[in-house]
C-alpha cells in the first residue's frame, strides 16, 4: 500500500516444514508441539525461494474430525528454550 513505485516482490507462498515430532501438549485452547527441526520456506513473485531454519513457528492445526479444540499449533524446537525469553 503506497509503495507500488518500488516494484518490490511480493510473498506468494509460505511453507513451514517440520521434522520428527518430539512432544505435543494442549495449552488452554491451542497446542504446543516440539520438533527436532523447523524451517520456513518463502516463495516470492520474482521466482525466488528462500528457506531458513527457525526455532518457532505458528501453523494452522490439521482438522481432526467434526469438532476440534484448537485452530493453531505453536511449533518450537529444543533450541527455542535458549533463544526465546519469557521477559514481559
């Protein structure tokens, strides 16, 4: 919005890739899942594909039948403990 003159590429697709799931726990109305590896891949309108390893990502929960308690899954790696702080 307002920067069309820059002709910057747009993000067209974002994928979160998970590896082996180590633990999953429901917390309030969402889920927390720990994986051994997480990465995010971004596709842009100029044809570039950028992949980066991350320690945390939020994804849509897969449908598990007619009723389900959560919409999102917070995905973390073990390294997230050291990288992310709980400071408020």
